[in-house]
C-alpha cells in the first residue's frame, strides 16, 4: 500500500518550481501527490494529470491580496493570516476522506509558517521545503539576534564590516525587501524560524559539498533532520512549471551560435529594474560585442507599462542578440552555446547555473540574493559582481572580464569542477542520493 504526500508551495515562481520538483521526485518513488494551491498564481493542473489539486484560497482573498498596499513582506504576513481557516478546513476535509493510502506528511514552503501549527493540531507530520540555500537558513535564524545586539539597522559606514556570526557575509549582504522595516523583517524571520523548530524536518535544495558547514551550523541551533537533496532540477523527472509562456525560439537561435559564446541575461520572476538601468543594460550588451539572450519580463520595468528600448538599439543588435519576454532557463543554461549568465542571484538560478557549469555575473536585488552573490564571488570563486551604480561601460567591462580574459578562464575552470561535484552528488553513492534515501526512510516512519 502506498502513501500520500500533501504539498503546499508559496505561489511565486521561485517557490512553485522546487516544490513541483520535490513532488515529481516523490511521485517517481511511489507516493501519491496532493497539492494545495491558491487562486493567486494558480498552478495549471492539466500539466500534472497524475496529481490531485485542492484549492485553499478563494477569489475574494486573492483579489484582496493583489490589491494590498505594501511590499512583499506585508503580503506574506497578510496571506498567512488570511489562509489559516481555509487551510484548516481543507486539511480537515482531506483527513476525513476514506482512502487506502495513508498520509505520510505535509511538505510546506517555509513562508507558510502559520500553517505549521494547524497541521500539528491535526496531527499531520510536516517537512519544510527551503527554496533558499542552507546559508540563508542561518541568516534568517540569526537576523533577530543582530537586531537585539543593535547591529541592525546597519549604518552606512558599517556596510563592509563582516558579520561575525555569519561569515563570510558582510553587513551589506543582509536581507532587505523593498522598504520593509527591519522590525517587521525580524518578526517574520522569528515566526518562520519558530515554525521550522515545530516541524519534523527540513528539505533544502542544495548539496553537501558546497554547504556542509552551513548545514552543520543550522543543525546545532535547531536539532531536527536536514535533507540536502539538490540540485533538485537535475535529480527529478522533467517538470515544466513556468507561470509565464516560454519563448522557445531562443533555443533554435542558440543552435546557430558558437560554443560558449552567448551571454544569457535574466533577473528572475520578481525583480524589477529602473528605466535608466534598462538603457544602460541595453547599450552595455550592445557595446560588448558578445552574442546574448536577454529576458525582459512583462512588468519588470518600474513605472513603465511597456518596454521602450533606446533609439537605434534594436537595429544595432539585430545580428548579435535575441530579446524574449520569458525563456526556458534550464534548457538555455544547459545549451553548449551559453558561456555565462548575468543573474539576480536567486537561489534557483544560482544552483541551475552551478549544475551546468555556467559562470555568473552577479547583480543581486533583494532578500537572499546579496548573500548568494557573496558566496559565488568570494567563497566559491565562480563569478564576478557588478558593484555600485549600473553603467554601460561597467557592464561591457564585466562581460569581457568573464568571457574574454584570463580571469574568466580561471572562473570557468572552477565552475567546471563545481558542475562535476553537483553531478556526483545526485548519482548513486553521492551525498544528495544518500540523503534522499534517508528522506524516504524518514517519511516512511511517520
């Protein structure tokens, strides 16, 4: 007799994707899959005919969420509060069903912290999926302590000081989300750290070779099982979880390019840029002379309904670059023509680049991205960072450093070694392979 697993992703692209990868991995090992979802950024259930989908949210609450004034943190807090009773009703209904397959556990996104206590009240074991890396677990756990010490808010003169508790991070690498106050951010981190403590274990999309120290530190502070089973997207059956339509013509375009020659540019599903930055990016790419694919997501330009490229730009790059509104990123990074990746350093993008051996130009925006960039540049030495105000000359120089100069060749060599380590981790006998076996045994014990 098989078992059922309940999963509840946070409905953002960067959270839905790894949760569906976990679902695919567990389904391939005999578990039945039930996914709770909201009407906000709802998942297209027709893509997953073998899964059961249960609506938790209703349109009224989702409409309020869309129109809520405030930043992402305010929305997460409001969302947790709004969905509590709905989730309780849905979970109670599922538990009351007559089914030959017992429920193994609920796997919830970290940010659904209030729902941890509902599951515990209903005696459903829970695992937490961390869509960030292990280092970010420690940042979130430590942040409230830094506030209590008075290290936060950070003074301008202290931005480059090391964070003793979070080496190798500097004060400038600590999370910031829009104009959210440090008090509110500290409260959020406290709430979901406490909810992790109340769970049965944590799944992290990383692998031991690059984060063993960070995992060990977390487990000393919160002694619950941690299962590092990344890179998830290389470990699971193929899943296409994009909320936006992918322009796959860029893959055909890549087929016409020289091996290792193309710069892939994408700043993820949430980050937005200023119009002035768009102009500098455009001419920086054009002036580099390097072939490129540039993802310009709808709605990603602040205070602009439509993308207005500078006069003469489209003509200037007609044979050099390809611009798309969204792209099949995993396939692009795996393509032999791609030689580097200019990224916002979200963790999904970071581990996807590592898995394919693609060195990075780092341009972090918010949340965990600054810390990820620090590890990429100063610990793993597999990328370079754009610092300060964005200017076309600085962009052109960074591209040439990474793709044309000796420094870039050394980075590519280290990235090839990192790719090999990632591949070894998911193969038989590798750390992620072993950890997944431990996870299966752990889930069977519930």
